C-alpha cells in the first residue's frame, strides 16, 4: 500500500468496491485474461513478472474494466503515477462510452447520468475514476487541473458521495502553504 503523501491522503482507485469490480465490471472477462490478472496479483512483488501478466491480460481484453483497474492499481501502488494517470484517462473514456456521454470530462453535465446514485454502476465508476484522475494530477504537481477535475466532480455529485471535498480541502491547504 502507498504511504500517505504530502497531500495527507491516499487516492481512491477508480472503484473502491471489490464487489462492483468482480461482479459487474468483471463480467465477460475471458478466463485467460482473468488468469493473468490473478497471476499479476500473486506476483506483485516481482515487478517485471506482474507487469508481463498485466500486458497479457490487456492483450486479451484491452478495453475490459477489470483489466484497466488492475493496471491502474499496479501503477498507482508502485508509485508510477504518470502511468496510473494514463490508465485513469482510459477508464474515463471507457466509462463515458458505457454511459454514452461526452468523452471529455470537461463537457459532461450532471444531467447526463445518475452520478449521485450508488446503484448506477458506470456513473459511479466514472466518478471514482474522475476522483483518481484529480488526485493523480495533484500528486504530479498539476494542481489547477486537479482543482478543475474536483470542481467537475462536485458538479456531477453535489451531495459528495465520492468524497471530492476532501481533495478540495487538500488543494485549499496547499494553496495556503504556498502563500506563507
């Protein structure tokens, strides 16, 4: 697991609920791709071996959410944040296609889907992914891009079920530290 960073938080993977990942987003995953994801998990401590398994899973099911999430988590927890960000972008595009909304998150509106609903799985996945995207931008020093993504997340989820206000608070504190 990643240690707490300078922002005082750990990022949420695109989806925090394992049941969601396996029961819904994992549906339709070819058995061989599932095998490679499992082997990647078991060989997590061997970077090259785990990554080879992730690449095999990707070759077998390149757009499958379970494969994308596996890759995201691997890169995130290995501290390879730029690579995790690229996967977060792929996850956003995947969720946008599934929901049938704009591919660019900047153009998505709250009325486009049930973003505040826990039972609307793809919109929920989208929101968790956007939170991860915002967090990674912050970690990579792109604070304004992170702030824009957090603002969009709060627009999509005004009741803040996803917890975007935590990131906003971190950004605000980081801005105060810079002013001192």
